[in-house]
C-alpha cells in the first residue's frame, strides 16, 4: 500500500487553490495505488483550527498532519515532511508548485535522497508506481519520468492539478511535534501578503483580462482594468509589456511568469507566443481580440475577435456594465 503526502499552504484561514489541486490529485493517485492521501499543514496553532485542517477531507485527504511551526518558510516544512515520511513510510511527496513548493520539494529531495521531477503537468499510475509527465522543449514534447528511489517527489506546475471536491468527509487531524533543525529557524517571516491585480489574486481569479503590446502604451491598461473590474476579474500581462514597464511583473503570464487556469482568459493585443501560451493554455475558455487575423493566438482560442481593441474593449465594458445594471 503506497500513500502520498501532500503539502498544503494556507493563508488567512483558507488553503490556496493550488494546494487544494495538489490534495485532489494526491487523493486520485493514492486511490489508484490502493493507498491514502495525507496532507501536512504547518503554522501557528491559533490559525490552524481542527475544522480548517479537517476540511481537506473534502478534497480526498484521509489524514492531516498538523505541525506547529512557522508557516510560509521552506526549511521547517522540509523538516516536518522528512519526519512524517520517515515515520509513516509514504512512497511519494506531492506539491502543487509555486516558489514555495519548488523550494520545499528540492529540500526534501536532498534530505531523503529521493528522485524528483518538477514542472509536472500530469501523473499516472503504471505497474503500481507513479510516472510523472513533464513538458520539455518549450512544451513541444512531453517526457515520462519514472522513480527508482524509495521516495518520489512530484512538483507540479502551478495550478496544473484541478481542485475537486470529492465529498464532505472530514480528514482525521493528527498533531505532530517536530524538532526543527537550528538552520531551519534562522529565516524569520516578517510579513505575508498576496500580489493582487485589480484587487484580485490573479492565480485564483476566475476571469483574467490580459493585455499585450497591442495596447500601444501603458495607459492602454486603464481600459483593461475597467473591463476586469466590470467582470469581477483581474488584469494580466505579457512579458513584452512588463519588460516595457507598462505593467507590473506580478501580472506576467507565461514561461518566465505565472501559470494560470481561469474560467475565462480574455487576451487583448496579444500575439500568442509559445512562451505566453504555456502560462495560460489551461484556461477553460480563451477569447482573443487581435487586429491581425493570422495572429497565432487564434490557433488556440475558443473565440477569436478580429478587430481594433481600442474600439472593442470599451464597448465590451459598457455592455457588461449595462447587463449588470439591467
Ligand atoms: C526565454 C523567453 C521567455 C519568455 N517568457 C515569456 C513569458 O513568460 N510571458 C510572455 O508573455 N512572453 C514571454 N516571452 C516573450 C514572447 O516570446 C513574446 O515576445 C511576447 O509574449 C509577445 O508579447 P505580446 O503578445 O504582448 O506582443 P507582440 O508579439 O508584439 O503582439 C502584439 C499583438 O497585438 C496585436 N495588435 C496590435 N495593435 C492592436 C490593436 N489595436 N487591436 C488589436 N490587436 C492589436 C498585433 O497584431 C500582435 O499580434 C519570452 C521570451 C523568451 C525568449
């Protein structure tokens, strides 16, 4: 029986979507392996109620290991997960990705002399073992990664795994006392926060309105902010406009930016370069506005509008507002 241990990050009394996706994926895989999916949460006891921890049961975790310690820092989580895996014999550790997931996963790999695969977009079971699928060569091909080590570490691409509620079961909560290594406590969390665009965290937003060089100038983003506001979404950007200083790096989507999977990704004045596509191709619906009917983005859009965004975006905003008011 092979069980999977998943790290779940929480902030202000809620688990982030990326962690819930990892727990859901861990539960699916553990089910196929005939084992269980367990989660580990680390934080100050006051912010980690029984109910919050047990709520991971809705995503398929059967047990949650609750560890009192500094949340949001990698090394204490490495200590916690290494101890839990050594005590309980989990076969795999799974992370949803993101900077913290990468850092903890890498540390845990070194600590356990484990095998690791990062930027994983899919995992399958083959002959009773997990095989990670990782896109390579700018996502033009997919490589299969098999594990030979006792413990396999899987670090997903951010938001690669879908958060799925599988029922209303509550996970058992077990407190674990972990003795942190002195070096693990040398970094101190000064403050935590989330980067937001139009007051919505872009990685969790259901609707993203993204702008590219076709906006013509930094002020072009004002119209997108207005549209995003009307739709209740957030604003995202290409690297070209971030490099030009038109919008903040925190909103950059793509290979060297964030990976998102909203319900709607509305791309205005974006050509659809491969490096941008890899960050948004998981979106449920892609709508593109581009004046060039041959723009590559139309090849992977669900709806393409050929025209001048300066005329279309304000009209769209007006229409959305009118619909909301009426
Ligand atoms: C190693 C590496 C990493 C990279 N990482 C990233 C990354 O993370 N994210 C990313 O986005 N890019 C990344 N890039 C850059 C990427 O290759 C593209 O250059 C970039 O995505 C292009 O941005 P864009 O679509 O805004 O601009 P452009 O390619 O210049 O496209 C602008 C589009 O706007 C359209 N347009 C112009 N005017 C209008 C108008 N009035 N109305 C409607 N449409 C109009 C044009 O037809 C055109 O299709 C990376 C590149 C490299 C080499």
